[in-house]
């Protein structure tokens, strides 16, 4: 009789939960889930109804075998699709195991799939489920509103140690990230390039002498805020315009290196001769009493006698965003959970879970031997330590040295697979166990989102 009693109790609990779905019941916040956002949907289910819905599904999963539960959760005409509410299910690796609206996603690992604003929403939802339950805000396509991208509040609960359930409610249009120049100057890679391109157009329209005078004028249109300005040099490295360091106009910058030893002017000249490009280096910041600070500049030619550039002062925390760190730390967690051999097989799989847009994991041992490079299988096992990048820097040695110290940021030039051109890449690397390292990075393009100050 005991199994019958349990079954009847379970059904009764589900029935009672379903009765509360239309009430203004406040879900109790599970420990460590963080503050619950104050969300009111314009139409459709409430936050409380969503929580009740997910908890009902968890009870259902507890009283049925897993295959039956997943089949029901994936059934678009089943009992767990109600108006704007539906269930999704994932294992703790981030693989979709039930989805009634997007069945094509079943079997796909989505752990590092970005939402419309570039956030790893499945990663964040899983993190909440690991803690037992919780809320996550993200952006997603709304099938009811002609597949418009909207803000969504998700709620998840763990079923057991192998899988979790969730649902969500939409509550308005998504707000796109700001991509234009700020009030004090360019704030993104695109705005920075446009700023320099506009200065070059001015120079070509008004002549070199007029342009150089304008660039040197601290009260002119090419100085914005306290630290954004256009500078100009000729191809021998002689400074022609430096509005915050007028005493250095006429100085030869070609032999000068930044505090990290980077010959930044020599690299800028290479980039300008090639048509233009981005550079990361350290340079005196006028807003900080000319103390050297990290700076990303875009440079381009004006004519065959001189070139110009402008930059954004930044920091490692701004360049290495949370998602990139999560991606790398997730790979390290995978190593610790499944072992080195299984992890390297996954990292080297071009269609594996550690391929997300432009992001992929690379790995080397500390002798410089390539362990993982999914787009260059021919390089696996080869020693790459003494390799140099497109501007002659020993970038692999730099990656290894940074990882040996624990973790950190590196910058170098490599071929961007999206454009098939040489581009600046900002990577985050970490040590694994003292014998090898792994990392991932982003290319700096006009559409990059890593330069927000």
C-alpha cells in the first residue's frame, strides 16, 4: 500500500499547487539565489505563477521516470505548455534535454551560447540551479510576439544532481548595448575607428598643415574630454601632433618602448602601412597626471607622409569581460571534473561545447607544445614556444609566462577567421595544474564589445 499512498499524496500536492497558480503567492527565496528582481510582465503569467509552474514540474519529475518526464516537458501539446509558460530542461553540462518550443535544440550543448546582449544565459541559469534554485534575467526570442527579442526572467530548480528545470516570463523589449560615442569621447572600438576616420577625412580635405594645427589644439574639435585626442606621426616615428605633450612634438618615438617593453610606435607604423588597425599598450594618461595606463588605439594612414591615431584608456578588468572569464573557468572546471584527456578531446572538437561564436579554448604545456587548437589540428603536438605574431612579438611565450603566474590577460596579433585578416586579439589565460595552461580570447574589430570604459 505504501506506493499507492505516495502516488496519491503526490497527485494531491500537484493539484494544490495548480490551484495557487492564479493567486498572489510570494515564492520564498532559496538560499544564495540573490535578490529577486521586481518584475511585472505587461501581459501573461506572473512571477509567482512561473515559480509554481516550475515547482509543479519538479514534483512531476519526482513521481515519474526521467524519460517520461522529458517526453512530457518536450510535448508542445502537453500539460506543461500553458499560455506563455513552458518548461525547458538541461543537464549540468549545459546540454538541452527537453524543449517544447525549440525541439531542434535538444541534444545541443548551450552552456556558452550568448543571448542578444552577449551574456551566457544558460551558464547563469545553470549556476542558479547548482545552488538549488534561483532567478536569472536575460534576453530571448518571444514566440508570441513574432519572435521579437525581449527581456526575460527565468526561474530554475534542480531535479537531482544530473539535471534541472526552468521556465520564464517576458516583460518588455530588450535594451541594446550602447555602441555610440560617449559624451567625453569614443567608448567602443567602432566609435574609436569612426573618430580617427573622421579626423583623417578632415586632414585630407583641409591639408596637412591645417590638420596638424587642429590636432595640436587642446581646445579644438579633436580633443574630447580630458584624455581623448588625435595624435599624428610620420613614418620615421617623429611626432607631429601631441596636444597633451607639446614638448614632445618633433621627438623620435621609434625607439621608445612602453613599461612592458612593447615598441608601440614601430607596431603602429606597421599597422598604418597595412591600412589601419588596433593596438594595446601603455601610455601616459593625461587624466591621471600622465601616469602610464593601458590604452587601446586605432591608427590609420592619412597619406604617404604621415599617419594618425587615437585611443581609449582602459584596464584589464574592462578588457576581459565576465563572460570570457566564465568561459575559461568553465573549461578549467571541465578538466578537473573529467580529466585532462577527455577535456583536451572536447577542446579540440570544432563542434564541441567549448565553441561559442568566435570563442574557443586553446591549450599548451609549459614547454610550448600545442595541446588544443580546434581550428589547427595539424599543430597538435608541435612546439610553438618560439613562434612570433604578425608584428614580431613572441606571443606564445607571453601566454605561457602569464599563465605560470596564475591567470591574466595577453594581447597579440593573429589571423581573424571572420575577416581572414590579421587582427589584435585579447586573451585570458589560466594555469591548470602547474604543467599546462588554457585560455580563450576575442578579436578587436569595429563591432567588438570589449572596450566599454
